């Protein structure tokens, strides 16, 4: 029979594994969304020229 110390360790391990799996799922979903947007909206990969950058910074108030 398992004692309380072993049960506690198993519970901590279970929580750790669940947290890892949740993080992996979140990262996978983010990567999938990024790939989809990159394919459908490639304009997001175009760098701003100096004028556009200055206008954007002015708009932000930087």
C-alpha cells in the first residue's frame, strides 16, 4: 500500500505532467495560428521602411 509521502510525490508528478502537456498544447496552437496567418496574410513579414517606421512611432507616441 502507498504511504502518504509517496501519494504526495505522485500527485506532484501528475500536476507537473499536466502543466507540461498544457504548455505544449498552448505552444502548438500558437505555432499553428502563426503558420496559418503567415500563409494567409504574408504582408506581416514585410519590414517597414524608415518613413513608415517613423510614422508608426509617432502614432505610438514613442
